[in-house]
């Protein structure tokens, strides 16, 4: 994923396989963005837009809600991307609320009690 140096500094994971998952999440987000905007972007532009329009705002919300914990920013993002089941950045930009982010970070047991 071609990012500027400051972007690479924020993208780190402890499990090397997570880089592949992150790459797939960025590609999927970019595909949905291009479909929504009816435009084609190269990999560098998709990566730049994902970092600015999706990753950075999501991480700002996660940090503000104190939901990152001991994870790296990229690992916390992958939790959101994985639990959103393809809705990550639904169109072009972040459409998540604090409530949605908190629901995604709850444990399965906490989720069950929240719906009772």
C-alpha cells in the first residue's frame, strides 16, 4: 500500500499476516469508493484517501472513546474492519458513530447483554 512516510509510521501490527488483512481492507474500501464516485484511482491515491478519509478519522474516534487499549492503531482498525462485515467506510469516507465503534469493540458476552 503506497503511503507517505507519516502514514507508514502509523501502520504497524504484531502479526505479519495482519498486513495482508489490512491490504485487503484498503483494497475493498477503495473499490467501494471508486464505485460510489464513478471514478478510477490508482493504488497511491486509494491508499492516500483511505488513510486520510477512513483510517485517521476512525482512529481519532477510537482513541477519543479509549477503545484502542494495548493494540496498535492498525490492529484496532482491523477489529473495526472485520466486525463491520464489509461496511468499512461504506461509501467514501467514514460514516461510523461512536456508538457503532463501541458496539464493535465489545466482547461477545457484552454484546449479548446489550441486546437483552
